[in-house]
C-alpha cells in the first residue's frame, strides 16, 4: 500500500508529520485526491493543540487525539469511483481536505470543481470563506443594515468582507491594531478598537445613537460576547459564530437580560446551520455557497491574498502552529504546500 503524509495531533502541544496508509478500494461516489494546498483554521486548530477543547480527550469525539487536523484545501483527482461521471482524473477540485498529501473524498459532500480563475493557494480558503458566509443564511435581512463584526482574525475578516459585499455598512472591531489595518487592506472601510475608552461614544456617533442593527461575534471571548447586546438597537440581531473555550465561568445574566428586554434575536451560525429553509440539503447548500464564493474570489470581491501571511511546507508543522498561537503580529494566515 502506498504511503502518504499528514499532520497529526497526538497530545497536548504535540503535532507531527507522519506517513500513513491511505489507499483503499473506492466506494461508488468517492475519488482519490492529491492535495496541493491546505489552509489552517487558526481558531479551531489552535484550540485543539493546547487542549483548550475538552473533546480532544473524549474517545469517539470528532477531534479526539490522535486527530488529523484541517478541513480546507484543494488538489486534483487521481482516480474516480465507479459511479462518478461528473469528474475525471486530473480535474482540479477544492473543499474538505485534511492537512495531508492525499485523501479520499466523497464527490457529493466534500469537494467541488475548482474554478480555473482562482489561484489554488487561494482556493484552499474556500471552506473557511463558506463558514464566514453563514450569517447570510441565518439573518433576517434589513435594508442596508449597520453591522458590527467583533474579532478580525481570519474568519472575522472574511465575515466582514462578505457582509459588506452583500449589502450594508460593516464596522470591524478588534483591539489589535494590525488586525484592523489588515481588514482595511481587505476593503473593510471602517474599524474600531473595542477596548478604547471612547469606543462607546464613537459607536454611538457612528450609528446616530440608534445602535447596531446586527452584531456578529467571532471572538469566543465570554466578556466580549456578554457585553455585545448593549451595543445593538432594540429588536436588532446578534450572531454567534464560535464557542467560549477553556475560560472561567461567566455570569450570563446581563447578556440574557439585554436580549430579553431589548427584544434582540440571537442566531447560531455554525457552518452546518440550515438557514431559513430547514429542509434544505446541507451539502447542496454548501456546494452552492462555494460556487458563488469562487465567483467572488475570481472577480476580486473577496480579498484572499492579504490573509495569507505564510506558505509553509509540511515539515514546518510546529513552526506554523507556534506562529499562529504565539506570534500573531507576524502570523495570521497559513497555507500548507503539499506539492512535491
């Protein structure tokens, strides 16, 4: 059996590059993919490596150690299953891939054709951009809403770009100056420092005293989440895109009280959220989103290049995770080049 290479998290702060056996007989709707690039999801992966997510220690959970990280990448097809007629050997594809040189994928669930207008290293971000587009599927759209996006890391930056592109006015919130500057290089026209002493006054002036129509939380920081409803107008909306990870218990009473008294609608925006049509096939929805996101990438409506601070080789697994975890001034987006 042929050997391939992959990243594996084996224990707390232990990530390695290993060889593994990957080939087997294909099921009818499967294809074998040679991965060219994969993209690190900083929030998810940098929470698993230091064991901030307790699921890594629970056998049977999706990220239990030993865990093969990664869920975004692109490559080309090496072989197709007997029932695959829409794809051929050599086709370029993008979608769900681990950090690995080879992977077997389901053509209905995991991948879509790669638009030739999109650079492969940018296409590795396709799944991450799909996650960032989820608020569009859960929000009750207003006319030209004013939206605040808290957290301008990789996902928050993409959320801000997508919401601004869709409609309305978007304000990016992040205490890190470099992240605010990066967001503006990506086309976000307005940013604020949410820990600045004058932040409440500046936000009030920006919204003409009415408050935000929509607030999106990508931080996973409990105190930030709890404070956000106070900046939203009555009967506005709030979107949660991540969890509180490994933090001291927080009193959620003020948060719930604000939601109740101000009539704020709270939306959960996990990537698998069905949106407005609960009967929608989630995989069909994902494919449709990804096709449109590629159109935006190709047209320049979604800026990916500024979000890539480093392109690394597989052997740099620890350097990549250490950079994203401990040197966020210089490391903010990493693509892994698996090509020989």
